[in-house]
């Protein structure tokens, strides 16, 4: 888990382990890749975390979960330095029915 504050490794019931990395996205990715063997590494976080990995060209596939709700100003996912044109291929779109209004 990429963070600014050092913390000890956290082991949850069932064996899930959270390692807190304070020395940057490359170190966090290297540590994550060392764990799953041939499985995928998922990067989860806010827009700024994803933007850092996109800028460095470290993302092979991006899954966006878009919710049609207004949550305030927020951050743009693709904006700022290095946010120029990219060759993106849409692989799939999954729509869910809207939730009933109450």
C-alpha cells in the first residue's frame, strides 16, 4: 500500500497482508510484483495515485468504474503534465440498471 506515513506490515485474519510503502510508486509496484508470481497486480487508489502510474507508463489495463453521481469537485483522472494523447482500446462496457429512486 502506497502511503506517506511509515507503518508496520498488517496481517489480517485469513492471511491478507498489507505492506505499507513510503518510497514511491516504483518501489510499491516492485514489491507487489514479487508477491503474486504470474498473477496480475492491481493498483487501487484515488485519481492522484492512478495518474502517477499512468504518467510513468506502468499501466497495461485500466478498468474504470463510473457512477453517475455528483460527489463534489474531485480530481480529473487524465489531466496535467504527461496527460497527452494515448492510444486506448475499449475492451468492454458493462452497464448495470439504475438503482430505484427513493
